[in-house]
């Protein structure tokens, strides 16, 4: 069964984007004020424009790059379904990295294995408990990988970017 061809032969088709990161840039440029996403809060529903989503993703991407993320390095995301997960994923793509996803319910041994096996150097964790749970898992080699984690405390993030570190300087924070 063949599909009928409709339209003229000279119809122009949009050029496909080379990457999701490029698609984000193009969408922000084309419709900066349009609603990009909507999410529930304690006061009802709130929304972000494409410009706001783009800026937050670019800021997180800049943080990853400042902490040393290189092209195609893996970044794990341990987060429940929420809009911040999308921002973290977009940030990874905008910085040239690759996302490794983990469910928040994944047990410690599996978190340790997945992070080590994927070669993830950074971790976006939904909260400090998720990061601590992942750091407690596995053997010393895995803990060393997880100690180089990037923690984005999505619960506390209110758009006030502050890159810093803990006492040992091995956990970057963007909160």
C-alpha cells in the first residue's frame, strides 16, 4: 500500500535540526515568550516561557562546563518526573554531554553499577538524599566516581545560581 503524495513538488520542508540542543536554541529564538511548559506548585500551576527554559538550561550547561564536563562525557540524572529533570537533560545536551538516567527508586547497588558502567562523571540529583544514597553505594572505585558529582538541589533551586563546593572541593553545587 502506498501513501498518496499531496501538495506540490516544490513544497519546502524545514531542514532537520542536527541535535536537540540546536532545536532548543531555534525554539527559544523563534518563540521566546511562548509557554514552553507548565508544572504544579503549592499555589496552583505555573509556567515557563521558552526564553526562561532556555536560560535555565544554558545556565546549568555553563555550570557543567565550568566544572570540567567534556564532549560526550556522561552525566547521570537521578530525579523523579518533574520539569527540572527536563532542564537537567537539556543542560547536558547543550553542554555536549550525554545523559544517563536513573529512577529515584533504583537501589544503591544498581545506582553504583550504572554510574560506574556508564562512566558518568557528574550526577544531577533531585535532592541531597538522592546524592547521599548514591555515594553510599558500591566499592571504593565507584564512590570515587560519585564523589566527583554535581549536585543540583532541585528542591531549593529558585533561579539563584551559585557554583561552589564542599569542604573537600569535590562536589559542585548549583542551587
